[in-house]
């Protein structure tokens, strides 16, 4: 998976901002969402990312998996990423 060519990413003090150059819309990710995005872009499987979240935070496996899946779904629905 990768960001579309016209999507820009800027690091902020509180995560990342993604700007869709074709629509002018932007999305703000908190530090956890930023970390999940970086892992997804590195090719890490969603299940492994969820496991890492469980190890780092006090969150159960079902919730971590649901959150990773939701972010991935939102990125795809917004057409910010290509497979």
C-alpha cells in the first residue's frame, strides 16, 4: 500500500496531516494513527500492527484490530491510498 502521488504528508506536534492535492481536503492523525499509517505504508500486516498496539497500550486485541481496520478503511474510502 502507498499514498497516492497527490497526497502530501506533514508531521505536526500532534501526529500527521494528510492533504489530498486533488480535492484540497485534509485529515489529521493523532500520534497513534500516525504510527499505524507508517506501519501500513511499510507493509506491516494489520494483525501485526494490532498486536503492537496491544503491547504498547492497555487495549484488548479486538479493539486494536477494529481500530486498525477502521483507519485502513477510512484511508481507502477517502482514496488517499492505492493498494
